[in-house]
């Protein structure tokens, strides 16, 4: 079977979505500046998501703690997706919808910045955590797609990727994550 036409169509859809990102550039820049301010003010960056978005959370946290392009001191970032003991105990005792909110309650302070990654903007556990972060007074950032979902009304900034296709949204999320890391390092 020949997949060349399939690949051409996927590539065209990818490029069309990336070309539609330009209106988000001012907001992405503003979020990057908020991340700089967070670190300068002694805060940390907390990141969460489910499935592929969990992997993206870990990827972005690694770039912040380790390095993206520049040799520098490590900066504080935590992916809330990595501690299986916390995730499974909170999931068991309180329910899966609270696996991130409980961590936000324990770890988040007003000087922190919280990033919730969800392609729909409606993942219940991310929404609960973002509400908890808002109550604490942290800066809240959504990385979403489609309509932006429930995070539109919760987040200080909701970066809504211009697609409703999960794969395209995730591709854009990692571009935005890398862009934010580059702004943070500058």
C-alpha cells in the first residue's frame, strides 16, 4: 500500500494549522514574559496533562530544569504527571478528577505559574487543578485546542490552537512549549 497521498494530506493539514498560529504570537510572547517574571520572583512552573499532554508536560519541564538551547542554571519546573504514588493514591482516595488539584493544593504558591495542557480544554482533572491554582492566586495558562473549552473562563491566558484535530493540536503544543522555553531562557 502506498501512503504518499496520506502523508501529503497530513503534511498539508499540519502546515495549514501552523500557518494559522500567527495570531497567537502576541499571547505566546506575553506568557513567556510571565514565565520569566515567575522565575525572577522566586516562583516555579507546574505543568500537567493527560496522555500525550502528560508527555508534553514532562518534556517542557525537562527543558526548563535542564536546558533548552542555552547553558544556564536549572530553573524550577515540575511535571505533576510523574509521581505514580501520588497519582494513584489521590486517584484511589479522592478520584481521578483530583490527581492534579491535590498536588496544586500542596505545592502551588501565589508566585507560581501553572500550565494545564488539554486538547479539548475540558479534562476534568486539569480543570479542577486550574481552579485550585486560581484560588491560590497563581498565574494560570491553558494550552488547548478547538474552542478552548472550560479553560477559557478559568485561565489568565488560554493558548487555543486553531484546530479540533488532536494530532494537530499536540503538534502545535510542543511548538508553543519550545517557544516558551526559548523566551524563558532569553
